[in-house]
């Protein structure tokens, strides 16, 4: 129903799309629902089938290809945009998360926190090494250089 609604809204101003095409997963894999192995669209309604890589990806004979052939690159591009937004929304709401460029940007505050953690990790590693080598410097190795520990 979601795909049919999307297609009706996308193609409201052009002739309806009618097509059929094979899915990547064969119908025999669906046991008693063998008809799911073929996508059938009639009047912008998805009658049967599972939209998979063959229909959404860059494949000849798929839904996006049929849209491109019948209604041009603008409608095909809009369809891909709509699918991308729907899939992203589904993943965010139901299963996982996505990561945008904003989340990958390192700020000055983030860099300072990372540097502090790395320094703490370095001193902890040095402290553990001193304990392993049975060198007693109290619980703080910040007064001892790594070279001095290597000598011992």
C-alpha cells in the first residue's frame, strides 16, 4: 500500500504505469506465495511482488528503469529520492540509525576531549607497564619517562 500510494502521488499528472518484471529472489523461495517472485504494477498499484535490487537499483527492466523510460529522468529521480527518504525513515524508526556529515565533523571541544582521553590512556598504559615490571612509582607514572621504564 505504501508503494502504491507513493506512485499515485508521484505520477498523478502523467499516464499510469503498468509493468511486470522478475525479482532477484525467485518465486520458489516464497513457498506457497510463488507470485511474489514477479512484480506486477497496474495503474500505479503494486499488485504482487517484492521490490528488490532489480527494481530499485540501476537495473534494466526494474521499476525505476520503467519510470525513466515512460516519464523521463525527472520522475525517475524523484522516485529514487522518495524511496531513499522512506528507507532512511524506516531504518531510523525501526532498526538502526544513519550518520550525517554533521555527526562526522570534529569540533575543537571534541578534539580537546579526545586528546584528554588519549593522554589518560597513555598514562594508564605506562602505569600498568610499571606494575607489570614491578617498578613502584606510587600509582602515578606521570613523573617517569617511558625511556626510564624501558631501561628497567
